[in-house]
C-alpha cells in the first residue's frame, strides 16, 4: 500500500511538472508571437513608406513619416540610414539624443524575411528593437519599435512572483524583460 502511494505521488508530481513545462512553453510562444507581430508590423510600415517614395530627408517626406509614426503607436521613430547603417536623418530627430549606441550594419542580424535586419537600439530608459529594410543601394529605412512590459506581462498571477520573461535576439542582445520585483532574487523559480 505504501509503495502504491509513493508511486502515485511520484507519478502525479511528474504529470504536474510536465504540465507546467508545457504551459511555460506555450507562454514562451506567446511572447515570441507578439514579438514577431511587432517586427511584421514594422516591416509593413517600412514597405508602405518606401512605396510612397518617402525614403528621404526632405521636409515634406519627414512630415509624412511623422504622421505615419503617430498613427502606429508601436513604432517610436523612423530613420533613413546609409548602407553601413549610419543615420542620415530621423523623423523625430530629438529621439537621437536618447540613443546610447547605434549598431553598425555588420552587427545587425538577418531575420526570416531576408529583406529585413534586426538589432538592439540601446537607449536611455530602456532598449528598443531596430528593424532595417533596404530601400535601394544607397539607403535603407529603420523602424524603431518600442519594447514595453506589456509584451512580457503574461504570466498567471501564481507564477508572476516566480518568473522572469526575457526577450533577446539570437546574438544574445537582450531587448527587454519583465520581472515583478527586479531588485529581489526570484523566490523558488520554476
């Protein structure tokens, strides 16, 4: 009887652990899907700007780009860059002062869509995702996509204090994270 009870306990524990891992994997897929949607949204925005021939630093083009950014809250800025990735101009030039660093073209990562490159934009107050699409041989457009806690805050209430959700690029560059009390160690992490 005791062996049966012990075996039942271990079997139930294994089933529960398997279910927890399955649910955590599903939540990871949600974060990944949300991130991919943000990239797809930025790519579609850049395509639209390129089709409208707005890859320019002309005042009228920058005004049209600012309206475009205003209408799409996930995008913080759009920048025109040289082939090496250096910034030529920005729809919101004041946002350039918030950048801690800017990636060189060699540091940008290809995405599944071969026309896009992804990179971390280090900014004061939190990092952003840069999505670059070549327009022609002499220029490219970059959408600066905001990464906020809403993207990561998806853990059920019972797991929130025991979890940390991190979004990083394939090169390990961390784009964002969500943790209930970031200053405290995780109590009993799963």
